[in-house]
C-alpha cells in the first residue's frame, strides 16, 4: 500500500532552517522560522510558565482524562483573554485544541460539516498552512487582496472589492492581529467596515489569533476580534498560546464559536466536543493547565504580562532601529513601513533573487517571499541586515 503514496512537498521554512544550521559563517542571521528569540538567540521558557509548572508538579495528583472539550477553566480563562466582555457566556462554545493549528483545522471541519460547499476566503498572502489544510480537507478556497507590495501596507480597497464577491455561507479567514507573513494590519475603522461587509453578505468570519500581545498589547490586539464577535451573528475564533505563552511544543490552543442566537449554544458545543472525540478524544492538558493557572492567578498573571510586554517592546525597538538604519543608509523613508508593521513578521517586498543574494553574500536567512522574523535580530545584526538590504538594492 505504501507504494501508492506520493512524496509530499518539502516545507520551505524547515528547509531554510537546515540550510542555516549548515552555514559555517559566524555572522549569519536567522530570520526564518516563526518562533520568538531573545537577543541571545534563545527561545526561553517564560518565567511565569516555569513557576506555574513547578506549582503544577507539586499539586497535580492525577493524570486521568479531563473533559472532551478540555478543562472548562482553561476555556473560560482563554476565551476571556481573547474576548474580554465583548460576548456573554451563553453565546460562547469552546473546546481546547492541540495548538492554533488544531483549532483552525477543527474550525474548518465544523464548517465542512455544516456547509460542505462553503468557500474559504484567504488573504493574499497568508500563512501557508491555511491553504494547505483547506486543500487537505478538500474544501473550496478563494483569495482576497490584502498586501500592497509598493506601500507595504494593507490594500484595503482591493480587499473590500474582492470580499464583495463573498457568497452567503462562505467563510472569511482573518488574522486577528500581527498578520503573518506581512506584518500589515487593519485599523479599528477598517475592522468595522469588514464586519459590516461580512454581515451584509451573510458570511461567517473565522479569526486566527496567534500573536495576541505581540503587536500593540494584549487588549489592543484583541479589538478587531471583539468587534467582529460582538456584532456578527456567528463567529469562529482559533486562538493559539504557542507564541504569547511561549509553549510551542505543548500544543495549546482553543476553538471558540460565538452565536448571538443563544438557542444554538448547546448544539454547537456538542459539535465541538464531537469533533475532538473523532480526531483525538481529549486535547493535550499540560500547556492548557499552565495557561489557565497563569491567567487566573494575579501574581503569575502580572509576571507573565510583564515578560510579554518586554518581548513586545523589544521587537518594536528592533523595528525602529532597523527602520532608522535604513533611513540613514538610503536617505529616504522607503523602509519606514518596518516600524509601522506589528508582530513578529514583516514582508520586506524583496524579489526571490534579492532574498537569495542576501543569503549567499550576507548570510541573512529569510523566507523566499521576503518574510523576516524581526525577533531573529539583535542590536548588532540590525546593521548587517540593513547593509544587506541596501546591497541587494531592495
Ligand atoms: N496561525 C498563524 C498565522 C501562525 O503563524 C501560527 C504559528 N506559526 C499558527 C496559527 C498556529 O500555531 P500553533 O499551531 O503552533 O499554535
């Protein structure tokens, strides 16, 4: 049977990681894979996570199963971090998932169960795993314009024009904040316009929020999601804790379904737990429990918020330093967009040839579409990157 399997395409980011590892140059800079790195290049276990894990180790008396939808206290704590008081508890269903990827996958399966003909609308560009999962599930997809390669900002009129083609029952996938791969984000006014349009089209928004706290802060980063969830009749939200709690390998995420029609809550919740049962039964618990302990304990929470804020402002500082270095070198404001973008990524707008030139000549490793992980920089490598960008004539 195995001879019937086809080879799968190689993951480009993983291939880049291998090439970086094998590069002997000491000055090489890794701006590839999407994990946060501190100025020394480490991806640390956050202080509050360490403390919570210690407490958990001491207090945990059983490893028996939790609930099919995960620990209800985790669902409550994380949904409240994402949604604040934008929706009431009786409108919300939620089930813990193995990471944000699990939540997105399961959100799409739910859509497929309800409406197999729905088209899923994706921003162009988007995180490559979005189209890949949709293809795997054999669902329909379409693209809406999102990024203007000249201004390196959101092409909002293009986006709205394309979303005008959305049909009733279609699903519009939006990045809650810190758009991956571009770093360009909607303003609050634009979120309201998008909400209006999706509402008029009787379509369903699916919000992927994987970087809350990495952009303008925990509350500010959730505003778009809250506007959508509080105004539209139905919203799906896939939240990840991988980045903002640094628990990548623990696979911690949550799928939320908000329906203003409270009569639907029981059936929706039942479908979410049904999907968990079919796919993996019980979701992973360790990361979820640690996240819940942090969110519900004022001391741990404040420790976590402080460290997350250090991470966020550190990246903002690097953005500003890089934009300044390029302003100086080019005598222009052409690269000011780097300081305007938010989150871990910025799309530089370089051609694949320029990206290759920067890798070969300067040891700068970024994804082929010129997505750079800002957290891969530090005070010293900013200048190496600025020189490379100028040398490659981006
Ligand atoms: N959505 C986006 C846009 C992401 O960048 C990521 C992480 N790379 C995820 C979702 C999911 O991450 P995870 O499955 O590790 O929680």
